[in-house]
C-alpha cells in the first residue's frame, strides 16, 4: 500500500513537471528555501528519551526539525500555483553523557496546489494544500555499533502562503502550515520494531525562501 501511494505522489509531481512543456503561457521557475518544523515523536520521547533521562542520562526530547529544500513552481495563471518540492528533514539528538546518538533524518517529496487572492501590490497571499511522500533514513549509533532506521509513509499538508515580487524574475517566498506525516512502522536494520514504533513528523512547519522565474514571462 505504501509503495502504491508513493507512486501516486511521484506521478503527481511528474504531472506538474510535464506542465512546463505543455503550458506555454505559464510562468515557470524554481525555489530554494529554509524550513523549521515541529514534530510529534511521542513514541521516541516516551520509549527512548524518557528512560535515558530517568536513568541519569541527559538527552533532549524530539520536538523540532530543521530543513531546507528545492522546488519547481508553475503558475498556469496569476492566481494558481503548482509546486513540487524536495525537503530534507534533520532531526537528531545526542545523549550528552555517553555520546550515543539517535538520528531521525528523513526526506520529504511534496506536491502542492495553491490559490493566491487577487492583489494590486507586489505581495500576494494564498492558501495551499497537498500530499507528500516521507522516507526515513536515520540511524542509532554508539561507540561500538550503528543500527539503520528505515520506514516511509504518505502524508498531507495545508498552509498559508506568501510571495513578494522584488523585481521581474525574482521573489521572496514564505509559508506557514501544518503537516500530517506519521511513519507507523519504523524498521531497525530492516526489522519492524516490537512493539510497533512510530516516527511522527506531524506538526507545524514554517518556510522562507527565494523564487526565480524564467525570463520573458510574467504571472
């Protein structure tokens, strides 16, 4: 089921990319952005972090993740924007006494459709929603061993969006929203955790970045 859902997400991204070749009137560009997200990680905090600290260790809870990414943006007209983005999520914690580490880094591949309200100023505001494929590629490590963490899921997100055109072909972008992305079956060295372990990236997400558009077209 996860594999079929992942194919659906990748197909959606491919359709967005195909629009570049078929919609000659569209504005096409790219985006680079930085991101900050909150994450849930209830299982990790209750089953890993809490026992470590109760046993005399010193480990921060998993509560947020940093990130950034790249995206393709297509404007079929002045009010609708379609995007496909890759966003790596960096979420790791270290036990400060022993140096043991838990790395929950992941990659998110997202497709978003956004509607921007009409505006007579360089700044435009809108609402967006979409789906994403989230793939965990982390590890647990200490001085003597390393265990690989794997898993994937399909999630969705909603967000408020902003784009401020600084000059033709260049804009400042931003968004704030919420994502649901819970990898319910976390695998340790390709074996499902027992009992089942959730790696949950659900939470608020903030982005700020820059968009660059091809010359000769306008939104």
